[in-house]
C-alpha cells in the first residue's frame, strides 16, 4: 500500500478528526509510559516497593491510622510478589511497545495500522473488561477501558475516511 501524506486541503479537520488525533497522541504517550513502566518493573524487587510504600504512607498513617488511600497503598504493596511484578512488567512492556508501533504507523497513514490498532485495543479492552467484571473492579481500569472504546470508535471512523481518501487518490 502506498503511503499517503496528510494534506489539510484534502482532509477537513472536523471535531471527530481532531478528537482522533488528540486521542492518538495520548495513546502514544500512554504507550511510552507503559513501556518505561514495564522496564522499571523488571528492575525493582517487591521489597523495594514495600519500603517505598511504607516511606510514602508513614506520615499520613501516623496522623490517621485508618486513612483509606494510605492503607490501600500499603496493603497493595505488601501483596506484590516477584511473579506479579514479572506479569505486570510483561503486560506493560508488550502493551506499550505494540501501542507505540501502531500509533506511529497510523500517524504515517498506513491503513493496516488502523486495523491493527482497532484489533489490539479491542483485545486489551476485552481483557480489561474481564478483569473488571470477574477479578476485581478498578476505577482506573474502568476509565482506561472507556477511553479504549472511544479510541476504537474514532479509529474505525478515521480508517473509513482514510480508505476513501486512498481509493480516491489511487483512481485519480
């Protein structure tokens, strides 16, 4: 497939297009953060996370031993194991790298990348929904899933637009 460069005269910048571009850059930044986070998780040990959590919450718990956020942070840190760090690291690293590659290729207007982005985002959204419903509800994961569903919608809409542009461009 031929690469098509973006030309504002050929491609109107409506609200949906701007929302798609913004969501794409946010998705790319999120992919970069996930990649960095995945690498970081391979470099730390559960004991280090425990010490950081204790250090972070010590002041708050000395004032209020039942502080919801501080006790939640501490409890979560105590539950972390080497296996869970490895899983989280692999998850973040794979998710981040795949996202980064697909976002870059969508920005370069490669039609296959739109389908890839939709497919990969849908697969992760399904997994996230599974975790929310059957394992443990998480507000952060719920919000991430909503954002992913919006990105799927915007990507498929932009894919259709790009496919029409490419078909029109090839027949000209």
